[in-house]
């Protein structure tokens, strides 16, 4: 894990991962859903202002992949920042 992320607590649920900062405030989340062609796809991902560009989304993505035991597909609908991030993480 990126050492900058040690201040976050990660909570995994059935279809999501949340990251909370040292004050317990939501810093980001990643949600997934079944993919029509099998597996899972990202249904939503966000990092809150002040927590961006620190690797938080990538860490949640990595943890979601490990939790599910497979790589989650990227959504077909992405913001420009989401497009760049998806290309970066593959």
C-alpha cells in the first residue's frame, strides 16, 4: 500500500469499498455491479475533494479486485478524469 494511504480506514461491503479519513469522514468509495458478460464492473467511484491525486481510487480498485478474486471491468461511462485513471490502472 502507498504509505500516503496509511491514514485511511477501508471498509469492504458486498458491493462496495469505502475509505474514511482519520476523522471518520468519507474520503472515497468504489461500488461495483454484475457485468452483463460475466464478472463485475465499476458502478461508481469517487474520491472527495481534498483526498484526490493521492492514490485512493487506485487502492480501492486494487482492494476490490482482491476481494472479488478477479479484475473489475471499467464502466463505459466515465468523466475525463475517469478516462485518464482507467488508462493508468489498466
